[in-house]
């Protein structure tokens, strides 16, 4: 098994087999600590956020070093190894990384499906299954997951005659798995929380505050389609004004401002025009970043042990930038 370390003659990490595959072991205080796979996500987030600086130094660092700059950047490993090193499958269950992971999978399956190796295919489709199971258990983002599965199905069908890597039987199983997951999502029935407070039980001011914090117009539109009361709240011009200032600069908006529009439709119209022209701003709670000093690619919240003497400044690596590192 290959190892990844700062100094090539040194020994790599110790590994142990678990029910989720091979996992790293960390030496802390002379004792071997096995990474706890049974710890739930909220508990793990609280524990890592409350960890001291000395505790964080003992946490095993996951990073890959990048060579070159700008468009000439090269990564020293293949896609399947990178997906394993950054634990993409496990990160799908992390609420802070799930959106970032989902966008990486969407790019790979939509634009580079014909260049995926067998190992990469296995990891990607296992991650897709993990995302679906989490959505079904939490009953969140089911519509987005259903659309995501439809995109994967369309991509597999349209690419079936263009030289996919692997036998037709393998891709038939992939397609069947995605179809079964889509059927399961479509047939899912929400559980009724009888006797518990519902969203509409909140005061109007609280609902308005919640809606004004949404950064995706699709969430606002879907919320407004629930009933007439929520629709009236989502039509407030201030919500769309705040959305415009979140995604676009004043210079971008000035090109499309129409003073003849009614105030209630002015900001909604401006948002539609700017979103078609400039696209939307994407923010991720946790994402892959690259250290400017030592060129280490790592998770932002996990950090890394920088070997450079310079101040640790990081550069955000968008999902498309991550995929482009492999020159697929």
C-alpha cells in the first residue's frame, strides 16, 4: 500500500481494516487511538470545534501536494487515490462537506463519465448511494437528490455508445442501481410529526427572518409553492434585494437596473437577468483549499501541518478546479 508523508523515506501511516474499509490510526500520547466510526456527526463536530491546539496537532492530516501554478498545476496522484485520501465517501455524510462533494460528483458524472476508471466508478457510485440514504433518513433535499439521480441516468444513457471504461454489464448494474435509488426517493412518504411544532406555527417575523437567510432562489420558490401564506412572504422585494446583493456586485447590477419596473418585480427581474449573465455565488462550509506556502491540498476546517516558513494563506479550490487537476 502506498504511503503519503512529508518526507519520502519516512514510514507511512498505520492502517486498520474496519467495516467501512481501510482506515488510518493515529498515535496520541504513546497510545494507538482508533478513529471512532460510530460517533454521530453532531458529536464529532462539537468535539473537533472544542479541541485545543495541541489536540489538533495530534489529528492525522490528510493532504496532497500540488506542483506548478495556475493552469499548469499537476497533482501527484490519480483521481481514485485522491477520492480515497480525502475520504469523499465518508465526507458525504458530513453536513459541512456534502454540497461540495455532490458538486464534484455532478461534474465527474456529467462531463467526464467516459474517463472514469473502475476504482473511481466504485467510489463515486458508493458515494451517490450514501447521499441518497442520508437524504431519505433525514427527509431533507429529496427533490434535489431526485434531480441529481435523473442527471446521472441521462448521462449514463447518452454516453453508453461513446466508449465508457468497463464492460456493458458493469454500467448496466450502475444504471440499475441509480434507477432503483430514484424509485426509492420518488416513493418515499414523509413521516408526520404529530404533536410537534410545525414551520407554520412560528410567528410571521420568524418565518420572514428564516426566508431572508436563504441564499438559493430555488429554495425560496419551493417554499413559496407550499401555500399562499408562504408565497406572500417569498414575494417580498426585500428578500430578492438581499439575494441580489449576496450574489452580485453593484457594478454587475447597474447594467440591468430598469427603473420602469414595479418595485415588487424590480429586484426579482434584476436577479433573473444577473443570474443568467454571471451565474450564482457558491459558498461551502468546508471545502478543499490549497496552502500558498507549501502547496498542500487539504480540507479547510481540518487544516494541515504546513512545512513552509511563510504565513499560512489558503486558496479556495472550487469543485471544477479540483476535477481539472487530473486533466481528464
